[in-house]
């Protein structure tokens, strides 16, 4: 039994990797390394509902990716509960010079990706770990660039499955990776190879929990994302967070932030949405005034 640690590409509802089944909370969870037997404590981060995603799939408003349990002596990352047979196969891999060298400069999720490949884990799962390695590399441009390039290349070798939403989602992230790398011709070609017609479906009536409703919504979400990707590629926008590829609430929030450092494309977006931005700003001012009036009223009444 595995407990999902985190979901990447939430629009595709793709489970990423599975962590050992431990109770979630902030208290340290005692764990034992399956190789070497070292004991250590793992603090399970408390997740929060995401507030949409970056173009590379990293969710806003929550810890992502969640740290994996890691053996303190040999650096084995526990991306799942390993069976005895898997432990036997993992031991020489973790003890190898190659893996130990990865501990110096590479992230947890990249090491998980490397182990998954060596263990024969299907690409649709291992590539999700590589995708999240890119999130871990925020603030390290050279490392992030290397991960994005490897993700785009490796995903391009995967079997094409146009009717599989997991494949569609992976290709969408690959197109975005190529865009961020400034490889606009390659990004445009990969985008053109993703069939959009199967995504252009009508969402049936029913609760969001209904399987058909949920899948239809995911298809339409990917359609919207891929449709917006085209203009970003055409204008050669390699920024990590183009406004028209962000959740609308996030993009408008940045327009509202007078202290935000916006580039010319971002400023153009805000100017285009000026009417709504001004309306939101006025609503914010009114809300602040109401809160101040309420606080003053309570102070005068002594409550």
C-alpha cells in the first residue's frame, strides 16, 4: 500500500511518486533505511490545497515538491515502500560511485529519477520525478536548464499515446520546457504533434466527482493550456511564468501588486486587462475601508 506523496501536473490528475505510508503531520516520523538499517526521523510536510499551477506544473500555494525521506548515511531516497527484491537491486545502485556523485549537486527528485530508470520504472512515472526535479532547481538556472533539457529529450522518446491524458500532459510540459529553453522551433513542432480535437469536448452535467465530468474538465483544461502556449511561443517568450499561461487569479494578482517587477510582456497583459484590474483594486480598497470601519466601531464600543 502506497500513499501518494504529491501529484504533478494536477490538471492531468497524474499521481507522481509514492512515499512510504506514514501518517501525515508535522511530528517527526521514525523510519529505518532499508539499506544499512540506519534510523532517522522524517517530518511529513502538511500540504495545502494548490492555487493553480505554473506552466511547468509546479502548484502555487503549497509545498512542492514535498521532500522525500532520505537515508542519512547512503543518501537513498525513499520514493516508495521497497520490496525485498527491490532492495536487493537497489543496494549496488545506491553504493555506486555514480549515485554517490549525484548527492553532491543533484536534487532529491533527480536522484529518484535516476534510480527509477535503473529499476525499470515506466517512463510515465519516472519522468514525473524528473519534472519535479526542475521545480527543486528554482534559483539554480544552470541546473534547472539541464533538467528541462533532459526532460524534453527523454519525454520525446516515450511512446506516443494521443488518447492518454497522461501523455498529453507530459507533452504539454515538454513543450513548455522547450519554450523556457528558448528552443521555439522545437517547441512549436512538439505542440503541433499534440492532437487538440480529442480535448475539445463538452463537459457533461453532473457533480465534479463524476468520472466523466472530471475527465472532460481535464481535457478542456489541457486544451486551454495548449491553446495559450501557441502565442507565447510565437512571441518568443522564454520567461518561466508568462501571464497568459498562469491561473488568471495569480496573473491578475501580480497586476494588482504595484511593487511587482514586471517585464514588457507582463505589463502588456496588465494593460490589456486594465478594466478588470482596476475593478479588483477598487474592490480591495472598499474591503480595506470596511475592515477599518469595523475595527473602529468595535474600539469605540469597547467590544
